[in-house]
């Protein structure tokens, strides 16, 4: 007997993983460095105790969606949730991508956009962003020429950190009225303007948010779509039955109660991000890119992978993105002591 044959191409891709190492400064996956307070854990425990876990979760996710609608001031019929924003993106592609359909990405950007397109048998046109990584008229022209069914815009963009102009997102939505423009706002709480107001006038815009970054709930796996009711009703058709567990739904409701606490933490994270950017600008030979997210992308004056390894030897784990942006590393704005460790290790390595 021989093993079964997988779908063509499956064995050509590697599993998507990031190192999860027990080091002094874990600055590679843009998580929030601080846990939510004791009160959050206690409230969550109470909520979990009250759950009828012998029953399937509420398939309409009613309480969570109402709480989200309230928090985002968005009609509940246009609110959706799933296991992390990655699953939201996958569901959007299941509904709007698929065989014979095409998605556009603006590169460099979040690697999962093209990967989820591939997973859902959606063709991908990878357009490149010019210097500064901003979405401009030339990029919009090229995107329109591709006649895509789906357009991914990541704002603030991972890994470059810059937010995209709202006018450019509006132009894409207007010039591609039959396409879904997905705006991935995983990092919007760190200081960028949201494209959410566009949804009311442009129902082909879908905003995707996550609880993994600003909400300090990466372990919960909760992502959100804020879109037109028609989009949400399409997502209902492609989602798996009971896709979001009662546990995640309850955690989302509790996390929303701690929203202002989480947003205060964002303030601290922003300060650390700006401290990193300021320090990098003083280091000879280092190029860094302005960021409105909770990370900074930079190109050191030496081999990036070698520097990544040396930083790791000193207990500082950053992300090697040299295959995405030549020579670049990305560092998450962590807690103050982690950023201190990073800056000290970087300075010493560059001096060595
Ligand atoms: C731009 C962007 N979108 C989405 C995600 C996925 O987040 P989630 O944890 O909600 O699946 C990430 C995670 O790093 C990201 O950087």
C-alpha cells in the first residue's frame, strides 16, 4: 500500500510556522507583550463556567456579534466573527474567490493573503508597491487592469508598517464595483485611520480586524469582519457549522469589556515602537521604515539572516523577512525591557 496522493502543489509548500521560543525577548509575531489584567481572567472563568458545553455553540454568535456591533458602531447584520482574522480571510475567499477567479495583492504584504488565495484555488496577481510602499494611482490602474474578483489591501501594511490612503481604498472600491475590496486592519488600533466608514457607502468593502494584536488575545483566536449585510450572509453560506466555539465567543464578549484597558496598552506599545524607530535612525547604515503598526521593519548593514541568528543567540527573537523585503528584519514593539534588550543587542552586534 502506498500513501494517498495529495492535491497537486501541497507538497511544494511548507507549513506556515513562526518560531515559538522561550527567549528573553519574543519580538517576532507582533503579539501584545502584556497579558490582560487579573479581572479579565476572573470574568472569563465565570463566563466559561456558565457555558452549556454539552451543547453546540450559538451558530448565530448573537451575543458576541451584538457586543461587536456596539463596540464598532456598525450594524449587527454586517458583523461577523471567526477563529482569528486568518479564518475570516479564508471564509471571504471561499465566498468571493475560488476556481476561475482572481485576487490582487500589493506586495510586499502579509504572506497569508496570497497563501489563502492559493488554498481556496483563487488565482493571484501579485502587484508590487513602489518606493515608500504606498498605494498610489499607478497601483490602482494595474489592479483595475487585472479585473480581479478580490483585492487585498493591508493597512497598516505588514511587514512595512505604513497605512494606505483611504482615498486609494475608495478609488479601488469605486473602480472595481463588482470586486470585494478586503481591508485587513489587523494593526489599525496602533494609530492608523480606519476605512470602516467606507462600508456604509461602498458595500463592496469589507474590513477585517483581529483580537490578536491590540486586544492582547492572540491565544483566543478571534477575528472579525465589518462589512455589508450581504457579505455577512455570503459568509454564513461558506462557514463550517458551529465554526466558532462557545469558549471563543464568550472570550470575545469579555475582551470587549476590557477594550479601554487594551487600548491604553496600545498607547504604551506605540511609545516603544517610536523609541525603536528613533534608535534605529541613529544607527549608521540602518534603514528603517515609518510604522503606524506595533512593529518596525529595518534593513541592517549586514546579512539579515546572520544578524537574526546573532540576536537570537542573545535571547532576542525578531522576524527574518529577507525573503520578502531584501535584507530586512522586523521587530515587534514589545515591553520596555524587551525593547532595551533588542536595542542593546543590535547596537553591539552592529559594532562588532
Ligand atoms: C496583516 C495581518 N492580518 C491578519 C493576521 C492574522 O491574525 P489572526 O491572529 O487574527 O489570525 C496577521 C497576523 O500576524 C497579520 O499580520
